[in-house]
C-alpha cells in the first residue's frame, strides 16, 4: 500500500512500490523514480459515478499514478491533511480531495439542500474502505468533534469534510457578516447531529446560497 506523508504543510509525498493512488488531475508537482500517469474518466466508480457527476455538477477530474518511487502532490498552495480510514466512510467536497489510495472506493451521495447551499451541487464525494486520504483546505484544517450532546452548525463556505455517524440538516441562520450589514439575502448553515468529526477551513469559498 502507498505511504502518505506531509512534505511541509502544503505538499503531499506519496511513496510507491509498484502500487497506485488516485489524485486530483494536475496536482502532481514533482516525482522521483519511474511513474506512469493515466487520466481517469469521472470521479465515481464506473458509469453510474460518471453520469451522476455530469448531472449534478459534482466534478472531480482524477488521474491514476502508478510506479516505483516518490510522487509529490499540491493544489494552489492549500494546506494538506492526511486521514486514515479503517473500513469507514468520508464525505468530502470534490474540490478538497487531493489524493486517495487506489484501493479506496470513491462515489457520490445525495446531500439535499446542504449541497445546494454550498454551491457544489446536491451531491458530495464519498471515499470508503481502508487506506489513506489526503484532503486540502484554505488554511490549516480545523477538526471539530460532534456528539449527541453537542451538535454543530457550519457555514457551507467553510465546510471541507466529515466522517462518523452524523446527520445533516439544512437551516437558515444569521452569520457575522449579516450582523454587521455586509450580507444581502438569506444566510444558510449546515447542522450536524450525532457522533463524528467535521473538518472546516478557516476561510470561506464563494457560495450560491446567499451571503454566508
């Protein structure tokens, strides 16, 4: 299995010994050794994943990297976080997914209005199985714990990923920018309840669900 390690805070080094990883197309910045690169059609598994992404706008251009040596990945100087999956599932925005073990399954799942509020379609990318995943964030990722006693409300523009037994609901709310008079229209939030972890970034992407 490929070995993921951080090369500073903004680059991922992946050591390969004849195995493969799937990475965001164009994210390779350097490599040592012998590598083969192949562009893959669609980000999901098989035809269903390809069709789902084309219909919903959840885009993830992927390439397979296989070889012997070390490959380095980065994306627009974003911070990189490496996560380990042990037979569980990770939900992540397609734009924040950098690299996954080739043995992990990727697909899409319906998120309802939550996805619509974030401006990234009604579907979110899923990664499941056992292996490593590298995600990116605009600034160091903030890891927030959710418990049955402590639900969490997240600005859709700051949401990156989540894992665990969590339920999502879509709600209107008030943000700081609305309070100081910079907002226009309705503000939206994603509310997480249950038991799990949510990853957010300390900045906000542009959204279409109002000024959030």
